[in-house]
C-alpha cells in the first residue's frame, strides 16, 4: 500500500501500511490543503502558511503567510513544483513561480465579463475560487472553478481568461480536464456536468446519480473513462438538520452512467465525502470528515482504514 497523507485540523497523518499504523507527522500544526508536484508534497495551513515535505519526511516552512485572504483552493502544477496556485475569497487567484516563496495576484480575473455578478448563497454572498486544475496540455495553463461564477481557462498563467460556461450550472465545486483537453468534467451544486468540446458546451448527466450535490471528483489517470464522485442529497444547510445523506459513485463510461458503490460502505454517510484520491498501485481512497476508506479493486469493495481523525480537510497518496 502506498503512503497516504491526510491533512486535518491537527496536522498531517500518514498511513504507510498495516504494520506501522497511523503516524502523526511532526512540524506542521494544521493542513487545510495538500498538493503534490515532482515528488514534493506541499501543505497549506489554516493560517495560510505554506510548508513543503522533504524526501526524509520532514516538513519545512516556505512562507509563514502566503496570502491574507480566506483560502478556498490550492494546487501545484505536477510538471513544475515551482508553479503553485491559491484561490481565495473574494474571488481571486494567486500564482507563485518560486515554489511558494512569493505570490502574485492574477488581477486579470476582475476583468472577466460578469465578475461583479458572481455570488455565493450564504450571506454576505461573496464568491470564491473553489477549485484549481493545472492544464494537462499547456505548461502554465490553468482552469479555475468559481463558486458561484462558473469555469474559466487561462493559457498564460492567469494573465488572460476564456469563459467556459455555456449550459453549465455556475455553482462549481471541481473542474477536471481529460489529458486531451477536449473532455472536461465538473461537479456542481446542481449535479455532474460533462463537456465533449473543451468546455464550449456542457451537459448535465445524472444517469444513476440520485444525489445532486456533487463535491469531490476523480478521473483515473490510466483509465480516463473511469470516474468517481461523492454526492450529498442536499447543500450544506441540510447537513446539520438531517445529515448529508451522501454516497460514493463510479462511472465506467466517462460519466454517461453512474453506479452507487456499496460494498463495505455505510448505506449513507451522515457527513459529506470530502476527497477521493488514487495511489500508484491501483488503490482508491475516500475521506469523510473523520474517516478514510480504501478500495483495492477500484471500488467494488471498501474497508475502513482509519477513523476518529480530527476534521479531515485534504488527502493525497505518495
């Protein structure tokens, strides 16, 4: 089993294998976001401090205060560990080209037509950059998902932007480009969406998805038609009243149809599924607020591998 790093409100926990159990890594107090690039692991804390993990497993501070705003998303370009992105509220994207030592605001975001109409359901209705996906074809290219504002693509590290929103519900949670950039996937507050033409047009596809509030998304790198998502029955206000009523789903045909996964999983999760991540050996890992599940047959059967964690915020496999 690969090593799994779980970012929580009390730091990073590591699961190496069944012999060693769960290890609490030293040196970092919280880990709201985790990202990997060129063998490095980056962690962004709740105080917006950026840390990097060495090959020896030690954490080193890169920047004690990367940005001052409330952070909603973080990403590293897998081909260039110096190229990092942070998405914040109010909606803005920051870029670093030196591994996080310094950050530059992509002010061009404010020039996107309709920027002043972006919103967010809870008062005071301030939108944020919810998700960041480096472009798999263009080094320096990047996609962002705005909650609520839609999906945008830049080919020049955030200097200019293209709107990709025809037919898309603009309450975006994730955006994932396939390796050819022709097919794009998005999870939203109104269900799962797919584009077959690079984001020019979108389709809402819910065949087999009986819960609409889709959050995490995974496309297997070596099987791009095999997809996973976690979905809740209601938006966040409903989670405190009756639970999230969430489940994990898999598609084997590029999102055309979906199957609810049940083997070894609860009938429903009372908390949302926050993250889904693969390892290099074919394992799939899914995290709820305080638990991590694993499947070693691509989702047919699952097992609970750790529970009673502090609030889980992020998940990566190394």
